[in-house]
C-alpha cells in the first residue's frame, strides 16, 4: 500500500456511540463520524466520547429529563492488501439520567461492530490525491437490552439501555480530495436496524457529513485542524411493528477539531454544537458532543 500522506489521514469512518434521550428515540448504537489515524498497516486505540440531551414536555413541564451518555471504546484496524480494510469497535457505555422520576445509571459493554471497507480507487499525484471507499458491516447485540413492552414509557426506557438487542447492518461511502495541504472529506452512511427479541425496532438512520482540513507540520508532529458539518436523520422506532410517536428526529451539527500524529502515535479531538435540530417535536434538545482518541500503530 502506498504511504499515506498527512493530508490524506482524514478518512472518515464509523464508530459506535450511545446516543439516547428521554423520548426522541435517537436510539442505541447510533453512529458518528470519526477520523482514522494515518497508519499504514495496523492500529489499536481508545476513544472517549460524550453526548447529552435535555427534555421537557410541553403539555406537562413537570416531566423532564437530563441525560448524559459516555462511551469508552476499544477500536482497531487492519489493512488487508491494497484494497481492503477491516475495523472493529468494542464500546463500554456509561448512561446517566436525571428525571422527574429520579436518578438512574446503567454501565456495561455495548454493541460490538465490525466494518469492512473496499478501495474503489486511490489516485495520487504530486499535489492532488483522491480516494473513494465503500463498505459495510454488522453490529452485534452484545449490549444488554431489557424493557417491559407494556410500560407506557417504553421508548424512554429503550433509549437508556446499554445495547439495542438487535443485529443491525451498516452501509457507508467515503470520498476524499486533497490539493496540496487543503482537503475535503465527505461521507454518507445508512444504518438498517432489525427488531430485537422484545419486538422493539429502533428507526433506521441516515448520516451525511463534509469536513475541510489543513495539514501542516510543527517540528516532527503532523497537525491537521478541521471544520465540518454533520447531518443525521433517524426514522421512528417501532414496537410490534407499530410506530411510536415522538421517536423520529434529525439534526445538523457544526464540528471543530484537530489531529496530531507523532510517528506511531495519533491523538485527536473534536467538539460539536447543534445548528438546527428537531427531536420529539422540539421537546428534546441535543447539547454539545465531544470526542477524544489516542491510537497506536503496531
């Protein structure tokens, strides 16, 4: 495989995230755009991310929820030949909720996922490079999911579980263009959810994003600050094939971050803020998101 230049290091890939809220049905095992380290063969690392939602019902302001979700994830990647790349994701989730009904905490291993990407083309010249990857994967029901189907708040309870309880499938396409030190990376993905043993099905989810970055060097360190826009749309959840109200949602987020590469070590972070959103007829508000990772080549 050709050596990857610092500017091409920003291939965008999917990783597990526990996005949940009281009623919006954002769904467990959602996917968020991460940044792949620029290692040539294999890597392993840890990622930490957090996300929060605030909910207050319009028809009864005494009913509220403040949810804070954290994930620590072990992830790894292998390049196989010149065309294939396999990624694995093992998350451990920390779910904290404060609501009018009290305080709840759920911790545990989330849903493990495996993703394979195929390189359609990889064109490199002195000042310009282009890459196109397509891929797919599967998410396994390794996280705990336990709800009472007869509970009137089943959607809220489902969103605070550690796992989705279902086998789900992912499709993704990624395109990268670099001109000298400036580049643009765009991704589109679609997650297809299935029903679990409790006959609960989280809504399918479409995501699209685009990032612009500038790659430079400070001494022996490669630095790539980046800015981006991210759009997500989740279909309504279903219980026994019946649609659940207030579980459809969408958001547009703005992102800022940076990647640092030190030989065989990569460190990166980003923060996201909502620009526009509509969850649970605007009764649920998504707040700031954040992510930090460290990865090692071996």
